[in-house]
C-alpha cells in the first residue's frame, strides 16, 4: 500500500514538474539605455523639461515681484487699487498654475512629447522581448527594473544581454535597409 501511495505521489509530482512554466528575467532599464533612439529622446525631453521649468520659474518670480511691489505700496493705495492689484496677482498665479498643469500634467505637452518620442522605442523593445519569449518557449518574462517586490532571481535566468543583442541586430538591419 505504501508503494502505491508513493508511486502515485511521485507520478503526480512528475506530471506537475513537466508543466512547470518557463520564465526569464530581463532588466528593461538596462535594455533601454543601450538604444540610441531612447537616449536621444530622453535628452530631448530633459532639455524641454528644463526649458518649461525655467519659464514657470520666471513666471513665479514675476508674481513674487508683483506681490512684493504690492506689499511695499499697499499703505499708499486706495481700497479699490488694492483689490485690483490683489486680483491681478491671484489671476496671474492661476494662469501660471494652469500653464504648469498644461505642460507637466498627465495630459500635458511634456507627456504628449514623451509618448511621441519614447513609444516607438518601447514598442520595438517589447516586440523584441515578445519574439524572444516566443522563440525560446517562455511562458513568462519578468522585468526586474520595475518590480520592487521581486526579492530574488537567479542570474542564469537574466536574459537582458540576449535581448540587447537582438535589439542591436534589429537596429543594424533597420539601418541597412535605409
């Protein structure tokens, strides 16, 4: 009886092991840093972001100057002049806040530009990862760059270098076709 139970358990474990998922680990952060188009896009976005931020900082400096001037002149102004100045300062603050949201918000110009520049690179990288997974019979690919709860993975499962190699081949083929 013990032999039958042992044999049954062994067969069950063997069956489960044969259906084990194949997986690989990649670091998309490293992969993206090897793609020249991505680096160029990030540089462009950084410069654009700095330019927008300078515009916003200048606008807030202008508001601060308006406020300081108002505070210095406040005792000499009539009530209606004070109210007009306060309204102008508040209006300017709202205007700059809206501009800031229009630029840096989730639907802002910077996000649109980011999608325009980075989405094609992301699509290409994810396509190569997908092709790699399918051609190597992988059931799952885990990104260690974006998974903060991943506590351990075996370095032999890290296929980042292989993905980078395939991306470089794809870019070389693309450049040769042009």
